[in-house]
């Protein structure tokens, strides 16, 4: 079995097909930007893109992503035009969003999926979409400002 992660084809040993995508990414592919938070899909720290749609990797098994393009925070820059950081990552820096940084990969992955699907979301749509991503440091206002910044630049 093979899966595609950040544009790279990765062979999956038979004994790893039934592990979570989160564990496979972190422990076997060594892509550690995706974080373990709650393990039950409620905090958003483990968010990745599956064919461009935000998904919780702690609730997804490797066998579920055959024929699906998996994008992690490490590969997000490859999904944007030009070179360098993805526009959401750039806005995160400009707005000074991170504090401890633990939730940031999941926040950025959720925000970028939202903006891909809806380039000009309203404040209510941003709040609703980001509602499933928890931030222990409480940087929610800065997160919303960063998303709004990207939407205004489109």
C-alpha cells in the first residue's frame, strides 16, 4: 500500500495500515508538525488536509487515505502560488498569532482549508469554522485577524 503525503509517495508496511494517520505521520514519516492534542478529534491540533479538506488525523486511519492527497503543515507552502510560506502562515507572523505554538499547525491547516473553500469568509463564518480548534493561550482574536487579513488580500 502507498499513500501520498505532501506530494511524496510513501510506502506503508502492512502492519501500519491500521494505525492513525497522526501516529504514522509523527512516528514513521517523521513529520512532527502535526500535533497530538486530545486524541478524540475535538481540539484540532492534529488537523491535516485530505484532498484540501481539513480533517482530524487522530481520527483517520492510514488505510482511509489511499488515493487521497494528504497535506501536512510541512507541505502547506506547496499548495500556494509562488515560493515561500503559504499566505496564512505569512498572516500568522504579521499578526503575531503564536504564543506557545502548540495548536498553531492545526489552526493554520483549518484556516487555509476555509480560505481555499471560501476566499472571503464573513466574521461569523470564520468564527464557526475555527470553533473546533482550541488554543490554550487564548489567541483567538489574533487568529481571526490573521484569517481576515488573508481574505482581504485576495
